[in-house]
């Protein structure tokens, strides 16, 4: 699987929510694109990742 253009292996099927939690992402401060489609936060737990997937994870940054 590609995560932000870096290769990452999946050892087993895992939900997007489990993956993000295991990598310590703050879900309230990110947006996720899976295979070039935005994933709604409400779908994180039911979206199952495959080794052939491509994820882009974007962090929100505050500023002024």
C-alpha cells in the first residue's frame, strides 16, 4: 500500500480507522483520500484497506 507516496505493507486486513489509530493520527485534524476519493470520517471504521490501495493523509494546520 502507498501512504503519502511511501510504500507500507499490510500484514492483514484492517479498517482505515484502525490503521490511522495505530499510526497515532488525530482523526479530528486530518482528511483522507483513498484511491483518489475522499473518505468521509463516518466511513473510517467500515472502510477496509487492501495492500494495493493508495492513501493520502492531509493534516489541517491552524494559522492566522
